[in-house]
């Protein structure tokens, strides 16, 4: 399979803090990977480096053969990387359809007119919001806000989707629906990197996962093996003691 994303010694410092410290890994097209680690270990910072919301202090982030390290978020979105945010970034004063039209027009493929409408509606359909296209985003409950946040990422027709704790805060029934939804996206061929604390979801969805601790990648491999790795267990226990 082809390498889709190659991260080489990516680093990001905040003053003296090494939030991301010499992280390297690759992902191939068509795969789904979990990115785990205790609170503050650098996962969101790494997603921010990949999606251009932060500039790396050092390192290369090569996507489809192009080094995008330090490029602006809009350029990276156009190159084909879409993401969700831990705190949803939907536009409450707009309808659901208007929310997803924006990325359909300004995302990876820049659709116009009827085609933008088709892509936007398809993104709503995929996330179970198809029948509420003209509802106001401000009226959505929590899970539906999360669905809309995901629909916005899908409307950009990404070649790589980054999910930042998209399943967090869902009740047990919603969690099962959320897992099924991510599985269907992955099954349709969209490569995904998902930052996730819910181990049940990681086990169910990700054949591979990587673990960060204090900015470093401390494990990367088959999920069952990684989750029974001594260094990984120690990192999580350390986090529990600090909490
Ligand atoms: N903009 C910033 N300025 C200063 N420090 C930051 C900034 N963003 C993150 N940090 C610090 O970098 C470290 C890594 O944070 P990050 O949010 O990437 O962790 P995380 O693994 O995503 O945590 P969580 O699971 O809690 O979301 C933390 O110590 C955090 O306080």
C-alpha cells in the first residue's frame, strides 16, 4: 500500500515544554489508526501540526509526497486533510446544510452550485442528519452537534480524516452508534487517525494504534500488543496517580 502520511521527527515546543518531541510514524492509505496517551501527552498538538493549526518547531510532515509542515490550515485542507475539533466548531446561526456547504466549497475539491449541494447533502446523510438539512445548527443536541462537526469534515471529501476525541461525551447507546459510523467511514476507504480515550472504541475500530507520553511516541503497533505493553500501562497508571 502507498504511504499517505509520513511524519518525520516532528517537534513542537511551548517555551521550555516539549509538547511534541521527535515524533515519527507513517500511515498508509485505507487504514485507521488510534492515537492514545494520557492527558497532556501531546496528541492534540500533533493533530494541530498535521492540520496546520500549529507550526512545527522542527520536522517534516509529508502528505501524498508533499511536505506540508508549517503550511496554513486552508492549504492543508485543500491538500485533502480534514479534522474535527474536541470543542465542536459548528456555526449555530446557520442551517445544517449551510454548515456543510462551506467545506464542500472551500475544502479539498472546491465544488460549486449543484455539485456542492450534492456533496453537502451526502455528508449529512452519512452522519444521519440527512432529513434535517434545513434545521438550525443552534437547535441541535450534543450528539447531533458532534454528527454535524463530522459532516463538516466529510463534506471536504478528505483523503485523510483526523478525529479528535469525536466519541467523547456520548452515552452508551450513542457510543455504539458512533463506533458504527466511524467503522462505516473507514469501510468506505477514508483513512482515519483518531485520538481517543475510550479503549472499547479503539479496540473495536483500530487494528493499529500509537501511544504518546510526555510528547514522545512510546509505542506503535498492533492494538492488542500495544495496550498490553509495559511502558504504555505505566504511562496510563502515572496519569491516574496524577489525577
Ligand atoms: N498553545 C499552547 N501553549 C502552551 N502550552 C500548550 C499549548 N497547547 C498545548 N500545550 C501544552 O502541551 C502539552 C500537550 O497538550 P495536548 O493538548 O497536545 O495534550 P493531549 O494529549 O491532547 O491532552 P488531552 O488528552 O487532555 O486532550 C500540555 O502540557 C499542554 O498544556
